[in-house]
């Protein structure tokens, strides 16, 4: 029966027709009980009058309704209104794959992104013994957010008479035996040879149809076609696909997958769609597109736009499939009002772009509030805040782009880009994390601490496994900023010899996960990221460089070139603010956002600010001497050095040269400056006469990193914090000029740092990350 606008079926109001097919007419309807729009599929009258078939359909519908997967459109119920029987289905807005292909062939990287999701939906159904039987582009819906929904799952079997499914039926594909209703057991161009011969089918029929759909997406042409159904079926049974139609940039692994999916002998065909999923996931991180290439110096890249809103931009790398050198195009992403990127405190990148280039995740903070995680669908107006993400660090995407991983509240977590609460994966201290990467095998490799090696854990949760340990004899402090390579068999990472990592004390290595063999690839670089063009992108100084890289032999094969000239490096901890998708989009934070130059100022108790007569520089840790005449401070550079500033004379004097130094502080009598330094390995505590007339002297040493922070007013006790693998950062006290051994003042399972004596020496204020972020 045909329905009209406003017709009522039980509590469903018809809004508009959507389509019509062999299985009935489909309408958009409003569910008045739940207040949502649904799809109504009205069953043909001839079908509904056949009680035996209707009863069998109800049984099948119950099985189909058990499917619960994000890539399968749900069946909500089977209803009856008078003599009308109808299915209530999930309504999916967007365009079908058929409509998308009608616009032309789909680029390889985009097709991979879509078909990874299709394999996920098919796998979930096949695991429950459900075969689609009519998989085709018209039954695959692409939502506005790029998410795939497979429609009409299993309905071909539910609609088809029992005898039509028999292996002996010779009248397939159109069966009229025993009923006035002609039933199409699938669509001719997507039928497997066994379907075309009328034989019994199993999951391998869906694998064949999957191959036909993928071939059509890449070529824009049906795999098998003809003037009549008979011609099409003859081609299905006898002919091979025209493999020459595949685009030249189709990766060999993708071609192999198509050949295995379209074997006419079902026994030689790919047996399980999970194997196809694994294959296509590997393709998605292989050289997906020779059609994308890194812009070299010869490409005459123009200067970047200067009016980027709030400091984020996406650089679309030029494609070789477009004639001639193409200038990059730029898209600005506005941060939420009143927020800023926390780049100057980055331990790992604060921004990430999804593999398909459609989503961006980034950290931002409002005022002095905590960092929070946002994600943004490109082309949409506003970024969305991820709930309960206070204190988040180091966002990264899953290979399919459907999840964002991050660290917060003492956990490694993940959250779906479609919304919902975050999910805990493993314990991890977000304060000290140094990067993470999510590989095609659904494994996450991360660095949980500032002096840690690489660890691995399943994205589904479980106990993390240690992969590497820094070689302390070689001066290695940590292995950080991992990037899993195509196929998931190796990982790029940085070796740091200082927590305040500079280019001079860092290099990039690759780790073979099966053998644990390590190879040095690049000296003096950080934040290595693999590009699908066959390059490693990495940061050095204030630019991004690209070097040719063979992902099979794991070797650098050429000299680096600059692909971007604005500053992208956050100087603290060696993180660089950029991320690249497999589609060739480069996300980066502009250099102006990363500038750590600061002006020294006096602020009185009335809040009046008076700048000191000094140029802006990368100042940190200013401290005024007890007599008020001199300022000790740290100045960031290739190495972080301690300087003094004579207020009366306006003179800056370097106190330390070489190595990294940190946290300069005056002794209470004003004669010396105490500081941490890594000149002998892990930072120990030194002091030096304030006028620099004598060399620095070692004050306190241990096998662990120590950072001085406060002297007691009488000058007899130094409070400092020290890091161990067991309890992280703990607060210790010592009389460095006496014979008493250092003793722990505060040791807990959380990090305790930055101790500060009260003026009367009776109290110590400190910071702890017990809540998931540092608080006083």
C-alpha cells in the first residue's frame, strides 16, 4: 500500500517517502512516543498475506534486531497497523555510496576510510551468523560526518521463500515459485557466482559483494555489467574484472585484497571479512596514495596567511594527481572564545588530526583553568568540548578516526568522536606522559613518564607491557613521542638525554617490535611523524622537515627538505605542535602561539605593573636576591642557562655555560645560587657563588633526578623533589652541609613537587596531582 503525508501507523506519523524497492516502500516517519524520526519500511501486501512467510520473517527480524554495531543501521521493531505490516528502522541521513559514486570515482585514501567501516559492520554480523545477501552501494549510507551505516542487513533472506534459498533452485535470481511476489535474491551486479547459480550462500557471498563495491568506488564503474540481467549474470560467472580500470595509485595491498575478494571459486576466496578488515587497515597506514606528495623547495610554497584565528591552521599538501604544482590551501580553526593552546607546557603535542583528515582534537584552557580536550569536525562551525576531560594531555586518534585517545585523571582514556563518556584503558600519570600512538593492531604505544621507555597496551584495556628501557650508561633519559609505522611492525620514537629536550640532545630511532632491534634514523630532530607519501616529517629548530623514508627497509633514503617555515616547536620538553593525516593534511600551531619570550616586570601589592628595561626573552624562574639588588633567572635556548641581572646597572651576566640547568634559587644569605643541572647525567643539585668567581660545586647527587626548590629561612635545610620509578616525584629534605642523610618528607603514590618553606620555617607548601591535575 502507498501512504500519504500525515498518515498514522500506530504511533508513527508519515512525513515523506524515501524510496521504493523489491522489499517494499520506505518512508520517513515521526515516532510520537520517543520523539525521534525513523524509517518505516512497509511490507508488500502479497508478502503480508502469506502467513507462513510472515511468521518466518518475524523470526528472522528478531535475529536481525540483535545486531548492535555503529556501522549497521538498527532494526527497532516489526509492527502492524490494521492489515499493514511494517518494519521500524534507524533513519540514516546522508547519501548512499551509489549516489557518491555517481559523482565520480572515490580517491583511494577516502575509499579506504569508508571501507574500513564497512568491514567492521560486516564482521559484527558475520560473527552472529548473519549474512547480508544484498550488499551493494545503494544499501550503504554515508552520513554527513563520514560514518558508514549498512542498510537492510539480512532482509534478503527474510523476504525470500525457503525454497528460493535452496541449493537446488534453478530459477534464481528472480524466484516466482509458490508466490505471486517476484523476489530478487540480491542484485545481479553484486551477486557472487554461487548466488548467480542459485546455490546456497554463506558469508563469502558478502565478501564478493564487498569486493564489487570497493572496485566500483575506486573506478566509478560496476565490476560486472550488461544490457540485461542475463548478460550481467553471465559476466559474473565467466568474466574477470577489468583490472586496468583501477587508478594507478592503488596500493598493491589493496589490489591484492580485491583479487582475493573476487575469486569465483568460493573455496579460494577470502574466507572471513575480518581478514579483509586487517588487510584494509594495513592499507590505510601504508602508502595509501602516491597521489599525495610532500611539497619540496621547488614547489614555491607561498608565505602563510597572517590572520589565522587563534593560531591553528591546516595545510593541505599538494596532490600529484592535479596538473602542475599546486599551492597549498589553508583552513583556520577558531579556538573556543577565551581559550588558548597550552603549548608552552607541552610534554607531547597538544593537537592531533584524524587519519582521514576530517577531525581535529586539541587541548585548550580558559584563563588559569585546567586543560580540556576539544574535538572539531572540519567544515563544522564550532569545536566540541569533551566532557570530564579536565587535565587532559597528549590527544591522538585511532587508525579509523572514530576514537580520540588522551591522558587524564590518572588514566589512559579514549572517547568516541560521535560523543559519549570516555572509557578507561590503563593506569597512566597524565602529568608525566610523553606521547602516544594508536596502531592498526588496536594497540597503543605510549611513554608513561619523563624517564620511561616505551610501553604497549591494548586499546581494549589490560596490563601494559614494557617495550624498551633507556640505556642509562649511554646517557639516555627517556624514549618518547612514539609513532607506529604502517603495518604496526615498527615504531618511530625520540631518544632524549634531557627532560628539557633540545635538538642537540635528541635523535630519532625506529624500533622493530618483534625483535626489539633499534636503529638510529635522524640525529638532531624530534616528533617524527610518518607521511603516506613515504616521508618522515619531523621538527628541527623552528621548522618542519621531510626526509624520504622506506617503510619496508626502515631506512632514510634521501636528504631532508623544509616543508613549512613557521615556528612549530614548543621549546619545553621537545614537543612540536604538528600532526599529519594520511590524506596529506598538516595541522600545526603557528609560531606566534608557541613563542615563549616573556617580559620581566615588577608588580606591587596594588597590582601596578612596571616593566624592567630588558628585551623580551625566554625567561623562566626569576628570583630576587635577599638584598633586592640582583635577579637570578633561567634563560631558555639550545641549552637552558642560569643568568643574573643586576638591577641597578641593568646588566645580564651568564652564570652557567653548557648542559641544561633548572630552577635557580638564592641561598638565604644571598651569597650563592642553587640550581639543578644534568652536566653529570640525571640532574643533580649544584650551587655556585653568585658573582661566578668560582666554578659550580656539586651539592647533592643520587641515581635519580633531583630538583631543588626552597631553602629554610635559617639556611640549614634544603627542600627538593626527586623522581623514582616506584612512586614518581616525592619531596625530600636535607642539610647539605651536615652529615645527616637526605630523608623523605612526603612520599605517596601521587606526584608531590615544588616544596616551598613558609617565612617562619614551620610549614611547607607543595603541589600534588592527586586530583588528576597539579594543585597546591
